[in-house]
C-alpha cells in the first residue's frame, strides 16, 4: 500500500532553491537561497493592471444601495460569513442571515459519506428558503452554496469526473478546458449548487507539494492561457447573454497568491521568493481570470516571506482589488483566518481589514459572527470596510440572478438529473482522457496493441475507478469509495475489456498478474493512491519508496517473455526509472477521472487494425532524473530533467530509450511519508526498541532478539518476501513493549485534524486474556495509551489484517500531537503472539479499533 500522507514524516531533506529562470514569458525563478532577501514590501505599481470586463451598471449599483439601506448591522455581518453544512442548519441561516454555505470535501447532505443529486437539491432548497424567510426579521438575501467542483461536480454521486488539472495541462487545449467548465456548471446547477471553488490557477513549482495535480502545470504562460478559459466555461463569457445565466455558476480563482511556490512544497507553507517571481510566476493566471470576469478569488492559506496571504492588505487590497481592478469578492479558505498572528478561528478583524470580504468559517462561524459584530460596533472593523465587503457580495449575487431565479429546484436546470453523468458529458471527459495521455516510451513500436490478441490487464489500478480519479472525488482525500460509487464510470479494465471483446480478442483481469492463459501482452496499471491537500505532501519524488510491489510485478511478467505496457496513474511526475526500464512501453496517464475507456481508445487499434487515436499529450511538468531532483522547472539554470517540459511521443516517433539510471539519490531505508515500519524494519529516522517487565529497554538491531528478562521475544517472519515481518511473542510474565522511536519529534497535528489513522498490517496468532495497549509518547510525562484487548479480540485470527486506530484517539487521551517521540508502542503482560510487517499513517483501514478499544 502506498497511501501518501502528509506531514514531514520521520525526516525531511533540504534541497537548493530555484536557480533562476531566464527572462521571457516564464518570468524569473527563485534565486539561490543565500541570495534571497525576504522582503515583504509590495509595489503595486509594478503589478499588471487588470481590465474588469463588465461595464459600469448604474441600475445594479442602485439595487445594491437600496438593499443595503434596509439591512441592519446584524444582516451585514451575516453576509460576510460562510458556514459548512456539517455545522450549520437552515434555521441558523435564517437567524444569522449568513451570506453563504459550503460543503467541505467530507460534508454531505444527511451527514453520510456519499449523497446523490436529489439530496443535494433538497438541501439547497432548504437553505434558500431559510435565507428568504424574514418572519423573524432581517432582509431576504439568497444564500450562495459553494463546493470544490474542481474536476467536475465531484462531490455529487453519479457526476462526471473529469481528469485532474495536471492532465488537462497535458492536453494544451484551452477550448477543452472551457467545455469542461460549462459541463461542470450544468451538473452543479442540476444539483442546486451555484458556486464552484474553481479553477485552481496555481503554478506548482515543487512537485513534492500534494496539490500539484490541482495546477495545470509548471509554466506560468500555460496557466495564464487556461485561467480565462476555465472561468469562461464555469461562468459563461462576459458580455454575452450566457454570462452567469441559469446554466452557469460563480467561479473562484484560487489560491491568491503563491500557494504553488512554498518552500520544499509544503502545503500552506511559505513562499520565500521575490516580489517579481510572485508576480510573474505565481500570479500569472490572475489578470486573465479577472479579465474574464471571475466573480470570486480565494485567498491562500500560504504565506509570502512570512506574511499570511489572508492578512496581507498590500496584496489583497492594493494589488488585487485596486491595481488588478478585481470587482468581485475575496473569500477565505477553511478557517484560514485563524492562522494569522493574533487571530483565532473565531476572532480575526485583521483579515477583513486586509481585504477579505467573506470568511470561510466552516465550524467557527457562530463565534466569528459574534466577534465580528462586536468589532464593527467598537470601530476595530471600520463600517466602511464592512459595507464595501457586503456590497461586493451583493453585486455577485445579483449578477448571478439569485434574487429572481427562486428555488434551486425550480430554476431551469434544477432537478434535471439526466445532465449529471450524461452521455455528452462523459464523451467530453473521455476525449479529455485521450488528449491528456503522455507517451514516454514505446520500444520497437509496441503500441498500439492488436485487439485480436490475448491481453492481460494487471495492477491495483486496473479496475480501480477511485485510483483513476484521485483526491477531491466524492470524499476530500478521494478515499473510502469503490467502483460501485461511480454508477456512470468505467475503469481502465472496463474500457480495454469492452474494446478487445468487440474486436474478437480476449482480455483477462488479474491484479497480481497471475493468469490462466499466457497473454500475448500485458497492460499493468499502477501508481499513487488517492490523496488531497497536505496529506499528499512528500519529502522526495520517489514513487513508493520501500515498496517494490509494482516493479516486481512488471519484472516478473517480462521474465516470462511477456511484453509489458505500464500505465502510470499519478498526480505529479515521479522518479520511476526502474519501472520505465522494466517496461516495453510507459504511459503517464495522470489522474484521468471516471472515463477509463479513454485509455483503451489510445492504446488499442480498432478491429480493422487501424490506429484509433494517436497520443496527443505533452508533459505539463518536467519529469525528474532522480528522486531528489526538485524543484525542477523549465527555464531554470542547469535544467536537466529525465524528460523535459513539453515532451511526449506519438506513434510515428522512435520510442526506444536507452537504459535509464536507477540511482535514485535517496538516503538508505527511505519510506513514504508517514510510514514508520516497512518490511518489518523501522523507516529512516526511526528506530525499534523493546523493553521488558524489568524496565530495561534496548535497541532492536537484529533478530532474533529478546528482552533481558525474556518477557518479549522478537523473530523474523516471511510475509510477502523473506523476513519482511516481525513475530512478537510475549511470555505473559510481566508487561513488555515493542516500540518505534523517532530521531526527531514528529508533528502530527494536521493529520489529527482529519480522518487519518495509525494503521498496522498485522496478524493475530494468539491472544490471551489480559490488557494490551497501543500508545504514543510525546516527551517527559506526556503520553497516551489506548486499550486494545476487546477490539483485537473481535478480529479474525491467523490471517493478515490492516487494523487502524484514529489519531484523534491519541489526542483525546492526552498526547501532544505536535511533539510525538514514539509514534507506536504496543504493550502487554498477557501471553500474546502477534506479527507485524508495516506501520503507517493512512485512512479507511478495513478493520478499525475505536478510541475506547472496543469496550
């Protein structure tokens, strides 16, 4: 399992910063680290002027003025606050006159994991009615309903899931991006949604960042081309009758500004770059988006040279609103106001005074409302600033037609669920898949394949729609779903099987590559498992460090004389030289979404032996030569990628490659972030210790081994490979422990705020009556211990299981999650026997032990 999780893990390497881009459309890259002067001074006159495309509208201004004249202070404060549906009710909207609601990645109508369009529409109706109900006072102002519709209306069950943005960058097709935006808007409107938190017009500069796939590519010129197309697709083209009509939604340019330029690719980190690079690289997409009439801009969580963007008045007000002439409103990110020095989630006048117009306060809205109200009354927040924010919000609502469209379900597209996952939208998504595939290797012109042959389809991504889609798909991290949750979707296997069968050939699915009839060729589909923000941050560009499962599969098939086509699913370029060397052909498929048949369209000939579709995609990000080669961007000094920006073969090209270097550059025993034990051994930056009932502890340097008093014995065990697990046998003569110690304390605070679990791949061989605990230590006199005996007793015995315990349990039991020195301590005095091969952070373990241990 290669679930990519956030945090720095046990170690974090330091790399040189950008060496510098040449002049031109790419602007200037980061200077050498020693030359950077961390200035926070902004020079607005040096930024490009914007050109708001909507002419002055006296009638609109009169309507806004008349409405604001009727509003009380409480009405106005309510308008600048957005709450999450998991923490707000229609009654709350009615009482507090809130301006907007949102559904975060894991928030669904009814509180479940998934929800179909009927539930979304019904909830939207309920909130709309509440916003228009004035029986308890206040002014009727329709509520906005926003979601992260970043690659389709991806929160709604049954929606069309388009390729992620990095894949769209590979297409070099702004018109296609525009069409996808329009399709997304139609599906959103059918489900009652009127605001999309899209497009993401970041420029990812360090592929270790877990949100790399949300950007269109590393080249600011490419992002600038796409920004206006994406906005026009969602909103309609400014100056036409279609602009913000009932088939379109409000768009959001995000995240202003510099989120893709943070040091070491750390999410919500600090962009230590010059103002020139902030403007020319990170900010390249904003003038085109504003020129297209984007109605909202989301301020970034990240900082610029130590100053949080959400509180940066010079950039939000002086640059964005004044210099760039942005006349929509600025919305915050998820409780981002709480990260500003001197602020908390519930109290932050600094943000609105800096130019924020609407707080995104998902679960903090009630306290924030009260503090904001008091601070306007006291003058801490000037009334003129509040009025400006409210006027901006009202203008957007009026431009969208909310005041006359009525209930979402009675609007022209409301309830037209046939639009959701429609044949036309799926065909568009399938085309996007075809255009986004990038061919990196095609030895002896193996591709396209003959569909009349016997084709083996293998790998854990072969029949796995969630893995095709990645994060921000039905759930926040894109985890916890199955193929059954994509009623209109097709896996890559589905597409290949259908076309091969229709042509008269045969196809066989085998995830592990074991077949019943030797194939003529194998297609192996593998790659990253789904992840989203911060949980996707990685310390290097190594693919699956410490886990060679996929590589072993490809090599095994090749050793049997079977040609292999690797289809690699990922949200970023990764170092995969061994996998490329082992494959006859290698395709970067990115995260193609729900229409896996688009892959088959390109890989297979038609029944007549003709090419159906040639490869079209070109790399939107440079492909690394080693796992340590990052940041890596076209135009920088000493630019030397394995495959450069813009690379991509076609069927006419010579696809033979020489042997690529398999020197990764990684330190020894490197694991993926959040992996603490792999193949029975501690990952880099951690060590294994055992302690006996006599209190004496010792490092576990080799096996077999035992505590001084014999209360715990540890031996090697074969699981998938030789001695890749550890067998722990407690004698029952006193309490003994098996623990992992970090060389440096781990900060797991952010992971604890999500649904992350501490997961062990283990086998329970014998479990005697008695207490057994799982603990974390956080320094002197700081520890948390959870009872496991009842939870483990309920699990199957004698078979390998993946067992998880929520990190929140350890926090609730008293652990300081910012300072974890021992992330795993298993302790008992009972005569127990367990085997363990892997310990890591992850989500959705098949077997979960609750905080109370199952008692």
